[in-house]
C-alpha cells in the first residue's frame, strides 16, 4: 500500500509541476487511441526498466539500507522530517545512528554513497524511459498516475517510478 501511495504521490507531483505546460498542449484523453498507444509503450518501457540488472541492484541496495537503518517512518513522517532538502531516511540515520545497524556514521555514509551511485547508474541507463514519461505527462493527463498505480500493484515495494 505504501508503494501505491508513493507512486501516486510522485505522479501527482509531476502532474502538478507541469500543469502550466499541459494547459496549452493538446491533451490526449483516457480511452483515445493516442492515450492507449502511449500507455502501452510506456508500460513496456517501465517493465523493461524494472527487469534490468541496474534496477535489481538498486532495489537490493535500497532494501538492505532500509533494513539496516531501522527507519520505519510513513511517507508523511519522512516528508515532515526532511530538512534542508536532504532525504529524510538518510537524515534520520545520521541523527539516530545508535538506533541503526550501522557501526558509525562513516559506515552509513559509505552505504548511502553506494546507494546514490547505483541510483545514478539506474537513472542514466533509463533516461529514455524518463524522457518519454515526461512527454506523456505533458500530453496525456492522468496517464502517468494510472500507469504508476497499475505497476506499483504488480511490483509492490520494488516498483521504481
């Protein structure tokens, strides 16, 4: 359920961020041939992305970090705890190192660095998917939200929007 919430939240953020651009763009509507074609193409791209080794490696590192960090906050708590633009999970680990499975902050920082480097690799390998998702977001209202809901149900917590 948390995965669905995060996927929808991410899609809604992108949707609202581009509302100015979409107001003047020709919109494809749900059920139209263009919407269906774009939906199916983007879905295939996301499925291919999910099955890449870089995705599997990122998911494994992320899950291991979450487990070792003992960070159990809800998405709302994560948002509320974030300060100065830092990711709340990483911030929480730094501030609560004694509650984690890390020996010290240096070990946690090293794991964070590995995780962030893998994320960069993952994003760079999938920049075409993200570019097409952005294009669909501008042209087809609701497409990304609907797709993220479907894929987050299929992949659960391992879905990478």
